[in-house]
C-alpha cells in the first residue's frame, strides 16, 4: 500500500498511544472502576474536524439528504451545539484560531497559507502558546493526523505558481509528539504525509483514500500494540483533520456514491436558496465569494454527499476501536469542521462568506463520564472558544495563556452554569492587511454584516435567520431598530477585541 522512499523504508510509524491507566490490556468494566476510584484520571481527547463539512450535511439535522449514521449516533450519545460558528470560514484562519485561541490579527494568520503569503509571515507563530503546548505541559501526549495548512512556505525562485503544501519542522509543531501530517494537498486518493521525525524530503505516499488510511493509523494509535510512540502512562490528545469533503469532490470511493447516484438534483439540492443559474453579481465586490461556479454543484453534489458518508464510515471505525479498547467512557470526542460549503446556495460555491452554509458548522461533544446523552443546545460557540473550553473541561490549566480572545464555556456545557455568549463575530481579511475586509455579527436570531470593498465602498446586510432561515431577504432599511441595535453591538465587540478594522471604518464615516 505504501510507496516509500528507500532511505525512509525502515521508519517505524504505526505505534502509538495506549491506555491511560498504564497497562497493556484493560477491560471496559475495569476502566470504569478505575475512574470511580481515582477521580484524578484525566480524560483522553479525540478532536475530529473534517474540512468543509457544513452543519446542514449532518443527517441528524434532517436538512441535506445525507447518510451519516455514525455521526448521528455520536450526537445521540452526547451534546449537539446548533450554533457553532466558523468566525472566519476559511481553512487556515480557522485552524489558527483553534490552535491559538486568538483572532486572526493577533495570531498572524490573516488568510489561507501559501507561498504568496510568505512575505506576510502568514503562518502559525512559534511564540504563541497553543492548544497542544498546554496539553503537553499538563501531562498529555499530543498527536496530529491529517491536514494542517498553517504554514506559508517560501516561494521558489523562478516559479510563479503558488506552493500550498508545506513541511512543518518539529520545532514549530507546538509539542505534538505523534505527527502524521502534511500542509495542504488535495489528491485524496493518493495522499502524502510527513511522519514523526521525517525530514522535508522524506515524504510517504499512500495509494488509498486519505480518510480510510488515516482511520487505520488512528486505530493503531488507539490500540497501541507496542507502546513505542508515546508514554503509555499518559492520557492522549489526538487531533484528526480529515481533508474530505473538501474538493476536488470527485476523489471518493465508488461504494459511497450508491446512496446518491440515482437521485435528481432537486432531491439533493433541497435548500430553498440554491440558485444554479445565477452569477451572484451582487456579490462581485467580495473577493472571497466563489461566483460563476455553480456548475460544480450540478456535477459534484453527489460526490460531496458521498464524501460525507465516507468520512462518517471512517469515524465510525475509529469510535468502534475506542469502545473495543475500553476507552470510550473517558475519552472526550469532539466532531466539528473548519467551515461549511455553499454548494449552489445564493449562486455560490465554497466558503469564505457570512451565509449559514459556510458559517454554521457541526459541533458535537461526547464524554460519557460527564455529559448526559441526547442533549441539544443552542449555545453560540466561536472557534476561539474551543481551546479555553476544552482545556478547562479537562482541567489542563497549567501554563494556560492569559491573552486569549476566546471564552471558557466549559461550565455551561458540563453544568449548565454561566453566562452564554449572545453573539459571534464574522471576519473576512485580505492578505497582509489586518484592517481590511468585512466584519459581522451572528446572534441566535440575526446575521448583520458590514462590508468595505477595495474602493472603500460600504455595504450592509441583515438577515432574520428564524423567519428567513435561507437568508433570502436583506432587511437593511426595513428593520431600522434591529439594524441599529446590531450595529451598536458589533462595534462594541470590535472595540473590545481591539480590531484594527474599526479604526479604518470610523475614518470612513
């Protein structure tokens, strides 16, 4: 299955994390008894985030006609958040916010990382005390599998094409001990990885669909047959970044297409705001909006949904391995995504815009030892909240940074106590210009956005997401009282966050 460079052939790669109780074999019953006797046993963490998975494409939400039995079961066994927001719905900015707990202008990742942004230092910064740094300081062995996309590599002299994939040297991995990762590489059927101590030229290529291969790696990590990769007496924190359902959509095993191949476009693209014959010219000012590509929705909606089903299948295999090893009760499993997918809604494809299809992502937490089953919660959770929330949930607070932009929501999730956020912020920022772009606010009921284009022309958008869930009616000028209230709240939040955009906006007035 592997195609491995000769000098890398003998690298041992598939030995990893063990049981947190320091023995090579343990039953589920014994696991539970040990937890009861020793309340200090720290939980494991398995953080799963497929790329470009919108919340409406989770079967349990009964929106898109997508088959996701394992994710549905995960939701039934834990708590589902209906208002998880990808504040900047684009790969690299989300990932930087997840890892640092900081907003883009505070962590240097203003947009997607590639060689064209190298001159702006648009990369995960060594100086930022990050999620994995704190986990390791608190006794965890941390692992990362899959897509990272947090490094802008230097350009190659004489070549004009952008370089997207990037090697991350060990000193920039923020404590991750197990490393089976790459920058960004979208050939899902022939992925490649840098594994643990591999040098930049020591890539391992795999002739297999990436979610399937990565699930195999993680299952071996969970079973830990020889305990050589990490200290078997430590709990683990494993991040699994699955590239599908990110495009190219057509790279999906045929067996997952059977659920969708005989369905019509009307049966698949069921959202009322899908407009396949539009060039979305009203959004031409927004350089992040993917216009004139709705032919991809016609050609690939079956592939997109099939990839979601395939990813669900592999997640199911990993969850089964946790159960078989007796680790499921004391492992926090989180399922979310970096952003969604427009798939023809509003005449757009891809992400990087304020509409729900891009902004609203799944967020499921299962922790049988602490979280009751089958809960649904309308808690608004931002990308920057995830790090402080999970670290406090597992009481890993030694070395916790004090300069985060996110909030600790753990007491709300675990105990129903504390003040719930009333809104989340939306960002679009241009490379090297932290003061640029668009800002918005998403409350439980409304979305309000102010855009400033390259000619400094201002536009506003206001949607009532309860009465107009597909955001088809812009209420600017029609609901003046609501508009003024949200405008005030947005500017207040931006001021609290010391957003450089606010100064530019006020100078235009």
